[in-house]
C-alpha cells in the first residue's frame, strides 16, 4: 500500500476534497409572531390499551 498517494479519503468533514460550505441564508418572515406562554398540566395518554388487536 502506498500511504503517501491519496486520491480518496475516509469520511471526515471538512476535508481537503470537500471543503466546508456555509449554509444558505434563511429568509426572515415579515410577519412578527406574537403570543404568550403559559404553564398547564398535560393529561397522560394510554396508547397501550388492553384491547385485543
């Protein structure tokens, strides 16, 4: 094996052959989202009822 001559590589990122790219800019929506947060108790669900399949 010739370890000095490399024309492919292991899947590491970023690499010499596939450099890191910047993400595209995400468009900011013009409408402003408004509202409020509130605490509430979420009722438990029983998804595993004993009904036969």
